[in-house]
C-alpha cells in the first residue's frame, strides 16, 4: 500500500493520533503525515503510506490554505483558544481598519512562532519547556504569506482566508494582527482547506477511511506518491537509465533536453523519473558541478496512467 490518503482531521486529535490510527487500520508500518495540525484545528492532513513517505517533504512546497477565526479582545498564552487568558480589552474596530492593516502582513517576512509550539530546542519541544516553567526564547523564522481575504467581520470575530508557505503559524498571525490593531487577539478556530495540491473536497474522515479499508474500496481514496511533485518537470527513462537509477549512478541526458528546446536545469532542481511502462522511479537531482542528474529518492511504484513527460 504505497500512496497518500487525504484525511479531514477532526478536532481534539493530534496529527500523531491520526497517523497511529491509519497505521493500525491499514496494517502498515511505514506511515507518516505531511504537515502538523494543532489538536484544536481541523481539515486537510495528508497521510503517506509505504514508499510515499519518502516524498512527504514535498507535499507542502506549493503552500497551504486556511480559514481562520480570529477573536479580538482576548490574548492567550498559547495564541489560541486552548491557552490561559493573558489579558482582555474592549473591541472597537471597523472592518475597514482591519482591511487596511492586512497588506502589511503579506509577502516574505520573519515570524515569531508561539512559545507553546512543537519546535524543538535541545531535543525538547518548546511547549514542554514552557509548561515546565522554563524561560523560552523563540527565534524568528522566515515565512511567506501570499494572500489574506476577509470572509466576515462579526465583532469580536474575524473570519479570514489565508494562503501561505510552509512553516507559517496562523496562531502567530492572529496574535500579531491583534497587537497591530490594539486590543489583542487569539486564534479561536482553524480549518486547513488545502495542503500542497490537496483540498478539503478531496479529503475523507477517519471513519470513512475505516469503512473503505474494511470494504476494500480504499484504492478509490489513495493518491499516487508522485501527486506531490506534478508541478516539476519529468522524464521517461529507457532501460539503461532505469538500471542506473536503481544503482544510484549519475545520469546525463541533457542533449535530449536541448533537442526539445527545454530550459537547462538549475543546480539542485528536482526531476520526476518514470520507466517506459509508467512506473514512478523516484526523484533525480541536478548536480551542476557534475553536470549530471543524481538519483535523490529512489522508489519503484505502480504504473501511472496518463503521464506524458519527455522521453530521455
């Protein structure tokens, strides 16, 4: 069972809880998720099985999307509704004021993660250090926010659609927006509506997955491992190059790229590799110094239909 299930995580479960449940239901050892969701949050959680776990890191490259409910006037120590109240203030903000402030949060920036987060320092998650009463100093992290759109403003609650890159904490965005507007704020609710290429419409609940696994219809919900990489260039390899991939040897077929008038690869560029029968072989990485493609992630999957990458 190699592929990706798109789960609609329920509130109250950790991402690790979901992985453990899928591992037990699917009777698979190699199971992992792509992108942690806080226990209180719901929505899209890709869960990779078998060889698909090797490409999990690429699932969030095309960013994520959320629908966030931000409650103004109350600040908590965790920046969400699960934490203790730090301070309160009256809320007298117009929607126009919020709309005017949002552009200041767009683009590349440095963000301070919440103290109560799973980021590790010295092998320990920050939230454990914070709960132990130890002083925690968070380091700014580079993030990018692509879009912010107001869905509704019903004081003190703002419903906001967010499109962002990986590593962005929506809890921190809620806190920072509250500080910018004055009365403070926390994240009251969060739904992840997209993770990488996968949307909420494609997701299923754990209960529905359990039924599918029991009834042998689970294949209807299993996405191929290369779904995480479809935005990247691809090549079909002949038998000799397939053997080189399996042996971890360098590949050189840039003459084929030039013949097809394709742009030259950049250092570190990743390339999807397929065999002539449509099997996803894995990922090649362009090494500029060697002027060759180095096998980066090697796996042998099932035939993939309707693939039309250039042949090399």
